[in-house]
C-alpha cells in the first residue's frame, strides 16, 4: 500500500469547517448506500468542534440516517463525564444533542468517574471497540506507528469509514505526542497517556494501530501556527518528532487545510 496523501487547501478556517462538514455528510450518505452501520471517529479542538457545529446547522445533515451511525473518539481528556473540556461534552453541545443517534451508538471514553486510571479507561474502550470489530479484525497487533496497514486480520476495531483528526502545532494527533511512549505502542488499540504537554496531563487515545485501520483518515488543520507541523508531516518526518507524519489510512488519507496552515508545505 502506498503512503500517498491528498492535500486540499481552503481559503480560511471558516470555509474549511463548513466544507468539511458538508464533505462528512456526503461521505456518510454514500457509505450508508452500501453498508450499515457506519462508524466515524470524531476529534476535538477548535476546528473539530466547529465542523460539528457547521454540520448541525446544515440541512444536509438530515440526509444522513443517524440511527445507523456509530460515533467514536480518537482521544479524550481524562476528565469526569460532563466536564466542559471533554471532547465528548463539546461534541454533544455542537451537534450530537440535535441528532437522533441512539445513545448506545455514542461510544464515549470514560473518565475518572468511571475508571480508576487512564489505563483502565483505555482497556474499557479497547473492549468496546472489539465488540464492534470488523469481521476480519483480530488481535490488536501487527500494525506499527507510521507503517502502512497490511491486509492481515489486524487489531480488533470497527471498520471506521472516516476518522477525523486534528494536528497540533507540535505535530501531535489524537493524544499521541512527540517523544511520548504511546507513539511506539503496537500491541494495543487504546492507551492511557500521562504527562501530556497540553492540559490536562492525563488522557486516553487510540493508537496508530487502531487509527490506521480506517478506510479514510481526514487530518483537518487551520492556522499559521500549524504550518510547520503540516510541512514536516507531509515531508515524511520521523513520527517521534511529528506523529502526524505517520498517519495513513487503509484507503484514502486527506489533509484538509486552510491557506495559513498550508503555507509551510508550499514553502517546502
């Protein structure tokens, strides 16, 4: 499998969020025309939540049968349920509360009110992923950070139709940060994270092994402060320095960026 990526540049962050929301709705409708259920992993951050808000305001959202969509997260802050800093809480306010998604289809990572540690939360989420694993999935082994996924059984995760990811100024994706040991985890689908350089220090994250089983991965990035990270990632930087460089989908990997975030790549 090649490591080819497609880069789509939008004029500004507002356009990026609006067009990505429409793109996601169309992708879900197309997916539902061939199979059910559909599995999507959401992301947090300013742009990630703005995409959800744009989708909530779009009439295109009603073309999706949300009762047949399962929603997951690429990572979560290890905070109690309902905390305003949780990706889940922000996603519910931006979009999910306005949809008819069955509660059982919203797969949130538990915080300290439901798990004794980030590792316990990670274990619970790994078990939840395995419950909905694609028929060809097997044990959570084989795929390593930054390697193109093979056609073997692979880790026990759902057949993600789309995984949305943001990219930090340091090049992190999900809660896989530069220099952190989670980048090298190959035998688990979910990992507890300690010492995050962004607060809070404790988080839960999908690993590369889980992310790379997605049919499509969309890395959505806006802002001049992300330009250097985007340039390094697209140039194939070491994943220990720029984790985003190691993200590749089974099918299509899209970099959806605004002009400010693309400037570094263009200069390179």
